[in-house]
């Protein structure tokens, strides 16, 4: 992060220089007698000098801002991926809790994520109203959630895979009825499973 700090210092210094610099006003004007002696046949011309930014100054500031953007965008992308992964882990915990609550109420685990979703009326086994509709649809915060249901409803598996590996997330996640959340660093769909590394 030191390079971002020093680049910011350069931007501030360049802006201060441009704001407080004294515009060049040229040599002191001569008295009219001297002007007539030196330039008897020429009219005196007034040179209007506007104070403002030169092209070089503007280009320097634009270049510094471009450098700052190039340095900060990868950091922002990493922060977004980290936030998405944290959200995915939280969603898996929510799903595990919802599955246990569902099994307590209906005697078995749900057959799909939609069974855990909301309803406008009384909660039923088809719409238990245990999770929000977005998560029940199977996609949230850059991750796609897959649900697997074993015959008899006594076990389940849930996977969370980045929609775009390296952009929306880096790791893939897995959990089941044990409640342990595991991950695979490759992020490829189906790479995380029951033998993957538990999250720390």
C-alpha cells in the first residue's frame, strides 16, 4: 500500500503546484518615452497572459490518476472476491441451519432449495419460508448454489461455485448434513467435496 500513498502525495503536490503557482507576466512594462525611442514606428501591443493550467500539467495529473487507478483496481477486485466468498460461507451456514429446521418440522431434509424459500401464506413442506427468495433461487453475491438430495431425505449436499472464477470469487465451497463447510482453491464447479479442506 506504500506505492498508493506516495502516488497520492504526488497527485496532491501536482495540484498544489498548479493552484498556487504565479503565472508568468513577462518583463516590466517600459515607460512610454522609452517605448517610443525603441519602437518609434510600431504600436505597442498588449499581451494578455491568462493564468491557467498548461497542457503538460494536465497530462501529468491525468497520468498520475491513471497510475493510481491501475494500482487500485486489482485491490478492489480482490476485496470484492473476498466479500463474495465471505457471503457464500454465510449463505451455506444459513442453508445448513434451514435444512435442520426443515427436517425438525417435516421429518426429512428438503428435496430442493425452493422448498426452503418464502411463501405468501402458511409455511408448508413445499415452501417452508426459512430462507430469502434470492438464496432459494440458487444464486447470490457472485455464487451459484447447488443442492443435492439423497433418497429418503436423510442426507443432502450443497455446493457454492463462483459464477466467474477469478472475478466473482476464487474458491468453491461444499457442505452437507454434518454442517462442516469445505473449500477447494481452484473454484471449478464440482471441485469441492466431502474430502476437501475444511474452512479454518
